[in-house]
C-alpha cells in the first residue's frame, strides 16, 4: 500500500461516473429471459453504484424470445433490444459491444449462473483504470462452483490445454461473466475471427499477447441444468480455434496495438526511490533486531529478549518507513500505523500477565491472513502462553468479509486453509497458491515445531459443521446450538451484569450491551433471512436505503461489535436487549451460564463493551467464578 503526503489543493471537478452496458445474449430463451431481466434490473437499480444499460442481444431466435425482449424493454427503463439474423454468441457480442458508447461493456449469460454480487468487483478495476479486461474465475481461490462432473472435467482440461500450449495466464476462459473498457474492446473485436463459443478465449488470448491487463474475480457459480450448450461440439470447436490461434502466434500475426495509456504506463516516478528506501530500512531493522536480541540475551531469557527486540524494531521500522519511504511527516494516523498488525504482541502481553484464561484469535478469516503468517503468529503465542491455553478459531467471515463488501469464504477453502496451517505447525511442507511452503526457522529462532493447538470452527450450519468434523477440534458458536461429538465448544457471549436495582433502560446498559442487537440484525440482512424477530424491521432496513449500494456495507457495519451506530440506535430498545438476554442480574447470569454448560458449552468467550471495560470484566468474572 502506498501512502502519500497530504497537501492543500483546489478541489477537483468531480468526474462523471462511467456508464456500464451489460449485454445478455439469448437464443430461444423466452421462458428464462423475464426472470433474468427482472433480477438483473433489480440488482442494478438497488445495489449497483454506476449508471447502466442492459442490452438483450437476440441471436436469431426462432421462438418468441424477440417479442418477450421487446416487451421487457417497454417495461423496464434502461433495457434495450438488438436483433441479429445469424446465430453465434461471439457474433452477438461483436455487434452489441461494437455499437456501444458506454465506458465499460460487459456480458453475462441469461441463466445468471454467476452471483450478481461479483459484478461490482468485476467492473471496479476497469472504472479505476487498473485493468483493460476483467473476467469471472471459477477455479480461483474464493470461488464456489456447483456443476456436473462432466462439465467440470471438460472445463478444467480445456483451461489446462490453454496454459500448456498457448501459455495463457488467465484461469477461466469460458466463464460467461466478462467486462472490458470500451475503447479496448472495440480494438480487440476487430481482430477476433471466431463468431461462436471460442470468441471469449480468442479475445482473452489476443489481449494477453498484446500486453493488456486482465483482472480475475472469484465468482460463485451454479450451473444451469437446462443449458442448451452442446458441450462436446463446443469443445471440438474450441480445440480447432486453439490450433488456429496457435498458428497465428507462431507466425507472429497475433496481436494488436495497445491503447496509448497502456503503452505509456510506467512506474510512478517516486516508486524506485521508495523501493530502495524500503529495502534499506528493512535491512537496518533486521540488523538492529539481531543486535538487540544478542544484547537482551545477556540479561533476559531468549524469548523475552526476542520479544523486546521485535517490539522495538517493529515500531522503529514502521516509523521510519512512514517518514522516509512514504514521506509522511504529519501526525495524523501515526498511532494507527503503529497499531496495525499488533494482534500477536497484544495477545503476547496477555499471555505474560495471566496464567489461566484461554487465548487466541476468534475468529480468523482465511482470506485476510496468509497461512504462513497465521502459523508463525500461532506458534509464537503458544510458546508465550504455555501448554493448553491457546485455541485458534477459524471462520468463513461474517464480520471479516461482509464489512469489506465481500461474501463469506467458501467452506471448502476454510477446510484447505486449516489443513495447511496445521501442517505448517507440525513442521511439514504444505502447498498454497501453487507453491510449496514450510516454516524454515531453526531451533532457537522461533517456536519449535511440533505446535499442537486445537482449531475451532466458527459454524452452525451443515457445511461448517462438516468442516469442523473433518479438520477442526471443536466449535466456536455465536448464537448457534451445540452439537454433540465435540470436546471443545466455545460460546461467544455479549452483555452486561446489572447492578442492584439498575434499569435496563440506563445509558450504561445501552453502551455495554446494546451493540449485540444490531449484530443479529446485520447478520439477518446480509444473509437475506426473515426479520420477523425485529420490531419495526422494515423501518430499520429503510434507514439504510439512502446509502449508495457500493457503500451500504460500510454503513451497515459501522461500529459493528463495538457500539450502536446512529442509524441503529432508534431501533435498539430496552425490550430487545431484554429479549436477547443481554442485561441480566448476577443470579440471572449464573442461571444462564449453567444452562449453557448443561447444553454442552465447555467455554465462554466473553466480549465486553462500553466505556468501562474493567468494570464489565470484573462483574462477569464474579458471576462466572
């Protein structure tokens, strides 16, 4: 991440948002088309931040598709129809994209196999100028694909052939979910020969061989069982297309002149100097760490000497890079810069000052932390805390993904992540993102392997429970019911202990317990669940309707798990706090904890809130003793 110094400047004229045109090629789709356009138009109107147009490209249909398309164009604003007399998806896209005046052109299949939530990540790198083309990727990490074994095998073999024989760098040529900058696409389609299903592949190969940037977005994909595509016939045509393109590549006749802004792209002028300064500071920090570790070892145990050396050099490294690498000499944000990444040091301090409480991240999200970073942090914490005190909870990411505007990580990826981290902690060699990795530090330079800590899976549904049974040692629950068969079941608990005679309506109670009510509301909204349990649910939902779709997740999760934000505050009532069991007397908490233990909960992970955290911890510890 690059930081730049803040300067005073005249406000720039706001740039108009780019127009996005989405083409839906159709052939004899009179039944599927109405639902497709209704869903797509509803999504674009309610959740998509850019101006848009939808073009239905009727591909010489012989049924009533054209009449249905024209009716939809009359019914929905921004929907247009283009009719072609010849079949061919490539032909339809050439005609529609070639006639487009939008800034960004895209297409998707009429069955909407791809989750529409991937559309904004697809378009964003094009709108920012980062990439020339963007494609949905089904094999990529973070995608979730449901389709038949036959199609899966053919697709993977086809993409493998592209990589082996045509040196393709993209992972999914045929996903019906692509977009590009209009001026780039106009130039490319002039040179694409195929008018059928190989059009996508030829377009991507032509762009890649011409030096253009292709951005890949992991997508959730559910295959349409009613698809009319002849898979075998299409595969044969694709192989013929590969042979033709291969001959053009060998002859040197495959490529187009790149747009001017691509050809002139250079590293920012300050980047070479930043890289040199970054490397120099890193080298000096490493030497300083070694010196401090050796000197500290004269008076401290090795582990404590390493911790001190690490803390000092981490602070120094961050401050030096902030000042000299990125040119930041202002005071704003300097403490935040130091605090980022301090989880292990914070838990380490807790380990040094306590002897019985359990420690560990709850829950860790695979997409936010590389397995090697996670394994190193876990090993360090386990050595600091001592045996039996560290548990690692891993989840698919409610807070950690929705707050970033992304859907949770597929459970298959969670399982793979846990297996890799466990292997690293055992000292094994594992594979991640196509590379072999292993913890390489020798004894004395870090926590010795084997590091054996239990992994808890943050899940309540069937897929998560299956992962917990396969790779986890227990469950980390936030509202779900315990399941038999796990030795360790941790319950995430919110709330406050009422003082004698204290009213639930007191402001202290709202600050200490009210934040847990919106968490349940946020969860229901993000997952599309019924809101029957929330009084005034529709008015509550409407409180967020004025927020642009691309920023709604930021507003929805503002102060999430910490306090009640301004939009939620009118709906968080003492009655709801009571109904959720978040404010109880000491005796009420004792009965609640006894009931949890009876149900199979083995540990409580208590999360305090409010202005007086020590008070919350002491009061809860007293009733839990």
